């Protein structure tokens, strides 16, 4: 029997996602697949790695398209997720699961569910933009990401290049109210990582100051291992989670010393 299981999570842009699976013999995706299990545990990188080759070999399988789209979406790769969801809208137009987790999806085809997921990602009603009094968006904030070695809070020579780019952008655009937020991977205790993330943010602030920016509008904060860039389980050394994000925004001018 074919069925669709819905999974609700909110790590990226408050996205609600539907996972597709099939339990019958020889099915494209089963509930016992490593990729499908990884989706359930939040290990989206493993899920992506499991589903990518399968989907490449079966590019028009709507279940694989929808499941891989979930992994991409949760990893912030929204362009790839939307492409797969739109593929599922074509390939899954006549595929109607016998079971859905959410009653509201009962009787819908995979195509309809994929369209719903696109709409949720874009905060629209359905899979096409809704042009009804769109909200006025604030000016775009440009981000720079500085990465750190394991258990370190020092800015490496390679990371200094990113800092220098941020300094140039701030000077050229007269940008102010810079926010620096530090993060860690999931190795160690919550309290230790919170302190380490603050040290990383402070280290980047010092690097900005040393590069010639006024510190009047440079604020720092630390999130520890919360808000992971790459979702992992506890005790995982993930280099991309060891970072500090420099957010450039606001209207007050940052000056050179």
C-alpha cells in the first residue's frame, strides 16, 4: 500500500513539509530506507546523500522528488527543493496516496502536496505567487560568514579575508548597526558552547575594529549550538556550524578610524 507521511518542522523559514514514502515491495522509497529514517531524525545531510543518487537514476519518481525536496528545503537549498517539487507536480499528478498524516491532505495527489509545499516556502496560497497587497520589505541585509577551527575562537588568516570584505562593504555603503552572532557545533555542553559562541563573535568584532571600523554600532551575541547551519545530532564536529555571522544593515553610518 502506498502512503504519504507528513513531517512538520521549523528550522528554516518556518517551513512545513510533507514526506512521501511507500511500504510495498519494490517501492521507490520505503519507511526502512536510511534516507527516509534520516529525515525523521533531522539528519538532512544524510538524507540528501542517500536520495541524490536514487533520484538521479529515477528522475521522474514523484516519491523520490518529494523526499529529496524535503532534505534540500531543510538545508536551505530552496531553489533545488522548488525544482524537485515542481517535478513532482508533473510526475505525481495522477499519484494519489491512500494515507496522509494530515487530514487536510487526504485525497490529494502528490502533485497537490508538492504545490502546497512550494506555497508554504514562499508564504503564498498555493505554488504561484499571490500578488495581494505584498508587505513592504525592509532593505536587504548582507551577511558574511566567518568559520572557526574546532574549539577555537581565533580568526584564521583565511577568515580574515572575509572580515576584510565585510569592512570594505560597510565602508563603501556607509552601513551601520552591524550585528555579529557566534555559533558552535554540537560537541560539548550547552553552557560551554554558549560561552564559546560569544567569544567567536567578540573575536570577529575585534577583527573589524582592527580593520578600521568604529565600534559604536557593532553588537555581538552568541547562540551556542542552537540554530545550526547544518542540522546534526549531539556530539557532531560539523565545520560549517562553527561560525560567526556578520549582518550588515541599518541606516547609521559606520566610520573608519
